[in-house]
C-alpha cells in the first residue's frame, strides 16, 4: 500500500480485530482437520494443508506477523488434535466433519463481512 492511501482506495478489505479472530480460528480449524486426516490417511494426505496454503496465499502472502500467527495457529491445533485423537475411528472421522463444517461457517462469515461486494453488470465484474 502506498503511504497516504486508504484501504478503501486500494480496494483491500479493512482488517480489524474480528477479521484477525476469524482468520486465526480458521487456521486452527484447518490444522485440527489436517491432524485427523493425517491420522486416518497418512502423511501423504495434504487435503486440509492445501486449504491452509491457499488461505496464506490470499490472506498473508508476505512474511510478517499475520502469516506467522496463522501458521502458529495451524501448527498448534495440529499438535493438540494429534494428541487428542490417537487412532482413526468413527469419533475421529466425526470430528473431522465437524471441523470441516466449522471451517465452512467461518469462511462464509469472512467472505460475507470482510470483503467488498461488487456489482454485477452484463460485462462481468467491474
């Protein structure tokens, strides 16, 4: 961002405390789901980790506090859930489904509240 240019002028969403809370919560949910997926399918299954990589690419592409914080949340959740679910059973599979639903809810909330809406015209987005 250029000095003196507001977020509104650049088209970037304003990121306040609620945004940071939701982004951190989404990173935790992704790390949690990833832990169970790895427990059940092995380390080669990177399904949820790819979602995290995409989130970082869009939300925190540069190194800095936000990116470090999101990575830490993902990794901490992965470690915590790995300790909580020692085997892949129906309880673990149900937990992964809950994490997925929670992640979808958070993602929808973020898309709805933190990103500018664009009017659709006959020529696409403008």
